[in-house]
C-alpha cells in the first residue's frame, strides 16, 4: 500500500536536499506515464489534480483510477489537490481520495488569504491531511503561453511568509520568486536571495509552481534553498501534443489509437528527466521506510431500533446518510439491513474515514452530534460501535 503521508515524504526530501515532482495529470495517459517513470526510476512521486484543469476531466470519474494506481504502485505516492479554490472543493477532494491539499487564495490580500487558508488547514488537519498554502502570486495558466498570463508576478516577502505561517499553520509554502505557470518567454529571472531568506526564516518544505522551462542550474539552486516539491505540467502536455502531431503527420488515414501511440512513453520520458534532475531517483525505499503509510478507518455500527416502525427507521437512516456524508474526512457510507431476520443486530452503518484523525473530529462535529443526540441514539439504544484500521494485504 504505497500511498503515504505527504508530510513525511516532503520532510524527507527537505532534509536530504532533493525535490519530489508533483506532476499534474488530466487523463489516464498522464497517470500511466507519470507512474511508469517513477517506478522505472524508483522515485517517490506526487500525483497532482488541479481544480483549474476541471474543464479537461471529470474529477469524480478520474479519482478512483488515480487512487487504485497509487495503491498498486511499489513506490511511495501521494495524491495532491492542486490550486484548490474553496473550502467545499477541498472537502470534496478529500472525500474522493486526495491526501494532500493546496489552498490557493494567493490573489487575495494577506489578511483574506490567512482567513481562507486557516479554515481549510483546520479542516484538513482534522482529517490528518497536510496543507500547502501560496503567498505572493505566480501568474499564468498551466499549459498556456506566457502571453496569456493574467497579471504580474507578485513576489513573496519574508515578513508576509512568517506572518502567514504563524497564523495559518500550513505545512508547506508555495513561494513566488519569479516563476510563471505555462510556457516561458525567455529565461525566468529567479530571486534566489529571497528564497534563501524565506527558507531560513520558515524552515518548512517550500514549493515551486511553474516548473516548466527552468534550466538545470536553476533547479539545483531551488533545491539547495529549501524547495522540496516542484509542480510540473506544461512540458508534459507539450511532449504529448508533439507525439500526437508526429503520429498524425505520418499517414493520411490514421485511427485514434494510431494517433495516441507513444504518448504515455513521451510523458514518461519527460518525467524521468525531471526525476533525475531533481535528485529523487532511487529514493523510493528510503522514503517508504520513513513515511507513515496512508490508511483508512472503517467506523462500524451495528444496531437495533426501538420505539419506531421500520418506515420511520428508514427515514432516520436516509437523513443520517445525507448529513453524515458531508462531514469532512468521510469518504463513503454504507447503510444496510440484515438479510437474515434472526440476526442479533438488524441494521448497520459502515462509515469510511480517510485517516484515523477523523475518528475524533467526526465524533465532535456539530452535525454528527445533532444527528446522533436527536435522531439516532434515542431509538438505537442497543448498539455496538467499533473503529477498524485498514490492514495492508
Ligand atoms: P507548469 O505548467 O508551468 O509546469 O506549472 C505547473 C504548476 O505549477 C501546477 O501547479
């Protein structure tokens, strides 16, 4: 089960001066290419899904594939929600299986950024999930040319970074020191002195957005100054597009599958190039040994109802299902009734939590307390409740 806690993964990278690639994916070609490369290089890897890319894929549909690919990998993997723009989208990403969250309120004022980030950090930490915040503004849109970049670079200052960390308790900080998202025009002018000072002041893993187009020496200096996670997308999309263009130019009548030939391999090659450059190759074993494995919890309740008929029992169950499903950290709920009427307990709730931390936050969540006190416990006196931690099999 090589899905691991990203907090440990990035701490290892930070302490050992290398960076883990966070590769944004938009479909199965990207997912397979990224993981093939990481397996080949025996490198830890972050599978990243950006809210800004939702026009390109169905998040609900892609996430089960991402999670099962991560779980069957032999190398350590984290699943990251990139550029999350709201509390609700972060809750949904966790429900779908992301075990790392980015809040991007970097276009807001410092105070507003702090307020928005604080709320998401508190919710995510309650789910055992680390959070990346962004301060300053990295302009641009992944996958587009620099000329489309909206807005100017707004550099992260050391004082703001310190205030932001103290007030939000984020785990990682994305800094703005001269990179842009998407294709560059010319060479990026990176402010390494600023990065060095932020790193000395904060002492937490730093993140670079807009990895596409930076040169080898720039990557080296970023990593020397505290960058432990590098976000990368446009170059992967470009090699995929070049491969398709090459395929389609080779013959007049060409099928879909002929057009797509070699796309996964082209993405994998680009990812391998990054992994070599950023120093994460051959680190998989060490990182796996260092990281907490990411395990879910099954919260089981078996019970009988008394004082209400079966129609009212089913209304109570339906209402509970709706209320409890929306609590942060709840991944799914199974409600059931016994097949054999003589069974000792007639009904069950099986509530899957993303992480053991959710046991407490769920119990104390006001929506859970209200449902349990007003609707459930008064009619379900006869019950057993047990939390089971997932076993690796
Ligand atoms: P590029 O598309 O410039 O590589 O940036 C990716 C990124 O920062 C995603 O968050």
